[in-house]
C-alpha cells in the first residue's frame, strides 16, 4: 500500500533538483538534517571523483529531492519520522518490519513524485 505524500499544507514549494535549491529548502523544512545532507554531498563528490562518474551526484540529488519532498509536508514528515523511530525501537521483529515498511512506502512515494 502506497502512502500519500501530499497530506495537508506545504511549508515550501517543491524546489528545483540541484544541491543549492535542496539545501535552501531543507534549511526551512528540516534544518536539523543539514549535517546529514552535507556529509552525503561530500561522499557523493568523493565517489564521483574516484570513479570518474556523475552518477553518485545524480543519486545524491535524487535521494535528497525525495527527503525534501517528505519534509516539506509537515503531516507526512511527522508520520514518517514516527514510523522511523518506531522501526528503530520496536520490541519485536514483526513490529520493526511493519514500521520499516511504512518508512519505505513514504520514501518510495516521495522518490516517485520528484524523480518521475
């Protein structure tokens, strides 16, 4: 079952798919995730240089576009983060799987919405 990504209000419009626009959007929607984004960008750049391919940079932009898509919808972000927290701290394997499935569904829907 795919979960809707566009529930309720949007904090910001959907940004362009480039590092600067995604960073600006994340600053508004989820500033606490900026260090994670910077680390990912550094890793993508290093991998791109090492492999001589732009694919790591494309993957970075696609991933962070999906994350921003989730974070710019407060209701969606709240459920996404709650499910992620529950997946990491559930008492049983079945409960972890259930919550991890919810996280994956939200991510896949957001990824599809911005990377179609």
